[in-house]
């Protein structure tokens, strides 16, 4: 590593009163508070006025992942309940393929009540479902194939159903654990952005929850470009940093999909504003991928041709930030590579860890909610705005902003 700093998780602590955690969203999404931080100055507004805070030469990059009903509940014959929370697919490993899989698939999970799930026991659920062809019996089985890794194989009947439809029938909305409440019917809609499209996330890209069709139309009318990429948000996004030394944190990996159109819009953009930490994580990851192509890395180029790439946790810190080629330079080169190999999409995984000392290569603005202390999301914000993160959070606390997934928003323009 060239320049990963010595950071302690406790440096990114603040006191979050329980009463400021928003357990339900506002009735109208765009009436949430909006804290605007611009070049060190703070002002307060409402989210429906965000268009007034952005200039017409801004390109907004949204994450259009769609939250799947990733919580599955099974009851054993003895009466004990086991909850299976899907994290990421293993067989097949590509999220989009796993959602279309028929007959069976394997997922890495978090299992509530793992000790109660004895070897050889197959968990089962059955229900009757009305379909266009009449009433059918739907059956779902779960088999624990690797206890240490918490890998679960699912099999279902009718076997020709895609797994996405099976989940829609048997699964529940995967609310963040810190909300500490039961799922209600409205969560199915409320915990989803209005532009959600590609199924595969087990947590919502919450910065996008504030957008309404009216807000999006207003941004378009102003000339602001809206573009959509995909990062399938994983359960690791909620994990606090449990090691005092930040570098020892086991950073989660998430799948991303970037299109040729995304690269073209990135090249054309004068100002790049990420809607959410997931969009920012995607854009910055693509820079480091493009840099390897620019360096003519044969392994990376061959993997890309085969439809795969991986950005490691500390990859950005393995080189000197000074003297790097610009975002424009590497993206032009990446676009040429994609065109020469007729690639319209790039699919891969990122484990990137963005912490203070990181130099942002693509993004000049960020729309984001207010995050838990001592999390990687908090460190990303601190990396973007510097020590002013304390001033921003103190201002939000003092003004009784609503925090976390269903809470208020901020526009950060350092």
C-alpha cells in the first residue's frame, strides 16, 4: 500500500439519540429536510427544492437496483422459527442470473436460529396461490449446504418459476436491523425508489428514497442529465466497523453493472453528482477499473472480455494519487476498449473502501442520508467533505433531522 492512513473507528463516532432514528418514512417523500453543504457553508431546505441547489450542467447518477424480499421465515416441525436473510448468490453468482434461475439456486445468507437448524433437516413452506391457469400449490425448500459459510440451497415447485417470483411470494421486505420494528405492508413500496428496476439488492439505496416523479421531472426541465447505473446493495452496508483499526475491517463486496451509456454520460458531464454512497462507490470503482485498462493490464482486459472484473478493498491506495490520469482520459480509453470488443455492459464486483485520504476521481457532489456512526458509509462521507463532517452532523442533530434509511437528506458540494 502506498498511502492508506492510520485510522481508528472511534474517530468517526458521534452520539445518535434513539428518538432521531426515523423508523417510518414521511407520507410525502420529497418533504424531507435537505441540508445543503456548499464549500464549507450550510443552509437548510426541503428535498423538493433540490433542483434549486443544482446547476444545469450537473449530471446525476442514480442506482436503479431493486430491493428483493430477502427475508425468508421457516417454521420447523418442532415449532421453532428460523429466519434466512439472503446476502448474495453463489450458484449462479451473478445477481441477474440468480433472479432468473429456475428449479434451484444457492445463496450466502445470515441465518437467525442457526444452532436450531440441525444437520440433514430440510426446511419447507407450502401455500396455495391463484394463478391465471388456476389454483396451484407452491412449495419452497431450504437446505443448509455449508454451516460455516451459511450457504443455503433453495429448491421450489413449480420448478419453471424464476427465483424472483418465488421470493415475491415467500419473502419479506429486508428492513435494516437498526429500525427494530416489524415489517408492515407499506414497506414493500416505501423501501423502494420510484425508479427501481434491476432486482438484486437486499437493502435500498436510501438516498434515492426522497425522489418523486415530480422532482425528477423538475430536474429534467432544468436540463439536468439523469443517468442510471446498478449496484446491488448488500447486507454488509449496515455493518459497523468492529475493529478499532479501520484497515482491518472486513469490507463487503457488491456487484455492479455499468453500461456504455454510463461511460458516455460520465465523459460528457461537467459536474458529477452521485445519488447515494452506492452510486459514488460504483463511479469511483469504474475509475480504478478504467485505470487498469489504461495501463494495459492484460489480466484485467482478458477478464473484461469474459464479462468479469473485481476492484479490491485497497486497490486505490496501492499507487500514488498524485500524477494519475484524469477521469476523462481513462474513460475515453475504456470506451474505446468496450467498442473494440463490442461490450455494451461491464459486470463485476467492487470491494473498494473509501476513507479519509482518498482522492475522488469522478464525483464532485453527493446526495446522501445521515448515517450510523463508525460505519464505512460515515467514513466515505468524511473522505468527501473532510473534517467538516462533524460540523454537518452537529448541525443536523441540533436541528432535529431524521437519521438513517427513512430519514432526511443532504446535498454535499465540497
